[in-house]
């Protein structure tokens, strides 16, 4: 009998646990440890943030589902990793601390045969002075509670505009190394459309602020894409969208301080500037959770498991940008020192950024971090689950299920409004996520035809359909596994 412990119940953790439980006999134990009591479909936080969905539309409680599916669930947070056990416990374990009422503060050594670290990122708001959801008129859509607070504030601003007040709105990244530009991009389009719905668009000045060097970078160094019968850069497509909606932009901006209605930032020229606003939504930087790791004797081995995020089968050798390769990226998400530990999704440490690194004249790194959310999280979680299943059933160490972000595609659909007849969607499909300049030297490292963009109502319909499909899938309804990651 094998015991698999999954840390985290976001997209990666939930996908891994679902496939493990479906494909393994009940003699094997699947345990999920997460401080969250609910599963949330994070991509739909955007619609909560404009008041078009309620939190209950995008979440459901984990405990009843896991009990029904015979998955052991502990509402707790990981504290430290002990991959060799200790002098009192011969098996490897994770020390966890319960956060649920009745157990709160109690700790437990949760032993395992296989460990899936799907803890995702820490929302590192404190890395930017003054940036905190709901404070200084700045908000977030990273969680459903943040998104609801953002809508409450936006609704107040809309009411002020209806009374004739001119408003400045600032949306984008809140740190020089933030990722998730796609979520901010989708939010700014939805906010703009919502203002039109309320007939107050003429009262708002909307500005995009980002650490990207070019529009449409999205932490992936931009794209050369098919657009209908044309070939277009992602920067041109996003610029066209913004110009059409009268959205201005500030690029190469590393926001370093937020005060009441003022964002301070440094640009690539080394200038210290500021932008005022009445409402802001700024994505924070993501970081590892600061976990500690210890060997059997109690010696600190954190640096053998973590580089901020968890170390996996990537090439972390420091080298100049010109020597970066698609082969640097991991394929199995397995820790090289402890082969029974895996880290899919955002939990793994990337070998480097995807976008070209840039520093300001003051030496400040202003470069988007590589995205690993959404589709890549689900795909990597499933292949990790399949490898663990194979290791259990065949008792071998060779991993046959592989998927590098250098040979993996991703689709992103940014809604721009919610209505069935008035909404819109900007669809961007990229292959591969990490550009391969050897395979595709003439098309910015990506394959045209598989890297394309489109704009229209159909994209919004697809986004809405995917919301319901993935909620269905997450609830493990009949034949849920037929819905791809």
C-alpha cells in the first residue's frame, strides 16, 4: 500500500489528487493537505471583481467532496519538510499545522511514500511597500475574497462617476518582478466594459501599468502569431485592443511603493516616477512560502529542496541570457535528490525567466516572472500523478510521462465583458510556452498556426463554457476526466 500526500488544493493539487484517486485502488491512500476549506476556480475571479459573479459561483467546499471520493483531507498548512524522517519517525514526513476550528494550532507529522508539493505561490504583497488588498485604494483579484473587495470598491467608484466625478483607474502589476499579466489584462478589459455598461466610461481615465518591456509580453517574451490571414506581434494586438478602448499604458515600470491613491515606480531609465489613481488593481509578486527542510539528523537542507520554489529536474546552472535553452526547463517535476517528491504548477522553481531580463539604469531587475498558472498547472499535475501511479504499479524509477513547457502549448482567453450578446473575448494560443529558437528560428521561437490570436464574441462564449466545464470537472462529476486539462 502506498500513501501519497498532496500539499495544496488549487488547480495543480486538486488535479493531481483527482487523477491519483481515480486511477489507484482504494488500498492506496491519497491525502490532501490545504489551509483552504474551499476549491476556487481562479480564472473566474475576474468576473467576481466586476460584480458579474458571486464568490459562491466559483467555489465549493472541499471536505464533502473529498469524503465522497475517499480522499483524506486535512485543513492545515505545511510547515517543514523532512524527506528522511527523523530519529523518532522512520518514514519521510511533512510537519503540518492545522488551521481549522477545533484543531487550530495543533501540529502533525504527516508521513508519505510520495509527496506532491502543489502549494503554489505566496502572494508577496509585502514586497511592495504599502501594497495590500483593500488598502491605499489598491486591490487584488488573486483570491475570491480579494476580488469581492475589489468589486465593492469599484462599485463605489462607479457611483461617484454617476454623480459626475472624474475618476482615474490604474490596473497592472504591483512589483518589478510580478507575473500574471494575463489576469490583469483581462481585468482591465472587463472593468472598461463594465464602465460602458453603466454609461460612465466618459468619466474614467484608464491606465495600464506593467513591468513588461512591450505590450503583450505576458511573461513569455511576447509572441509572433497568426491573426486571421495575417501575421502579427502580440504587442501589436494588445496595442490595437487598448487603442480601440482608449486605454493608455506605462511599460517597464517596477512599482515599489503604494500610498493612498499614488503608485510610485522606477522605469528602465532609472527615473523615479508616480501615477495617481482613485481605484487600482495591482498584481503582487509571487514567491515561495519560505518552507524549511531538514535531514534525519535535524540538519537544515532547505537549499537542497528549494530555490524559493522547489527544485526539480531543471538546469539551474547560472548562465548568460544568450546561453539559455528550452532544454533548461523541467520535464518530470521530480526533485533530483528525493525522487519521491514532485512539484507541479507554480510550486516548481523555474530555471530562469522566459522574457529577456532587463535592469534599470540603477540596476533594478524589471522583468516579468515566468507564468505557470492555469493550463500548465493542470497538465504538469496530471503527468506527475501518472508518473507516481506508474512508480507504484511497476516499482520502477524510470519516468515515462514528460512534459516540458518548451514542448507544451497554452491557451489564454481574456474576456472583455460578461453579456451573452455584448461581451467579447481575446483568445491567444501559444506553442510552445517557452520559445524554442532552434526549432522555430524565424517565428520568435514558436510555431505559427499553433500560436494565434483572435478577437470576438465567440471567445467570450468559450470562456464562459470553460467556467462551467472546469467547475464540473473539479467536482469530479461523471466522466470528468474526459475534459482536458
